C-alpha cells in the first residue's frame, strides 16, 4: 500500500499555517503573562532595596549631624574637647553633609568618605574626600574655578577655593599625590548620569584660602 503526500497547495488550504500562527501567538501571550508578574516583583524588590539604602543614609546623616552639633556645643563649653567629625558644605550646589571615615562601599552609602592615609581636611597636605555621583556628589561637576568649599572641624571653618577639575582613569593615582600646601580633593565617578559602572573619575581640586572660628549653624539645614 502506498500513500501520496499532500501537495503544497493542499497544505496551504487546509488551514495548517493559520493554526500554527494561532498556536505561536497564544504561546507568546502565555509567556508574556508569565513574565509580567516576575518583572513587577523584580521592580518592587529593586525599589525596596533602593528605598532602604536611601533611608539608612538619611538616618545616618541625621545621627552624624546631631553628633557633630553635640561636639560643637561641647567645644564651646570646654575648648579642650576634641571634635572628630567633619562637616562639608558647598554653597553653589547646596551640599551640606557630615563626612564619614573611609571610602569602602558601606561608608560611601552613608556619606562622603575621607580617604584614609590622607591628611584630615584643614591640615597641610592633600586631603581627599570621595562620594557617590548619584547621591552626595551628584552636582560637583557643576563646580568651577573660584567656587567655595567649606570644611568645619575642631571648632574652625576652613574656606577652600576651587582651582580646577579634570577627568581621569580609575587607576590614576596621581590625584592622590602629597602636596606641601593645604589642598582638598573631591572625587566621584564620571560621567554623572552614565548608566552602569562609570568608566572615569571626576576630580575637583581646591586650595585653602582662609581659616576662622566656626560659627554656630543648625544641623537641620544639611542637604545631600
């Protein structure tokens, strides 16, 4: 017994391709319906993570601001009290935050970080502070020559003036080089609005131009 294979015309008119198109369409619909809830859940998880990190940052900055204020009040009463926290403010970009010690991932989630093994801000040498481009240092790219950077620590206000900025490779350590004068170097990832891991570093240099006794200021005005 022999069987004759159906001709191409017979297959085309049998509705086979129409049924195949419907089957594929339904498969894609089912896949989309299965993936959509997963994407929503993933989005909610990411949103929750970011919100948690930002909330932790705000709470820690508030705590540091209160401790900084307590140190200033204690120093006003007893000049020999030792103040260890540093307050960084940049009027042009509305930055006002307490600096944390260290530049590891956890530290930089809580505030701008003073790089260990560099002088404390206000002292002689190249003091380096780094910060994330999407939080504390997201506007330092706007700084230009002549802009003011203020450091408050140990009962004194140190006034710096921006003298320049440049972009460098992440492994360029020349910006950490010691100097004889009092210099403040701010570093963040760059470009500021780059999606993903930014390929460059933005470095802002400033020099000390004045030093005064710190004026009492409300910690409630801190911005980041």
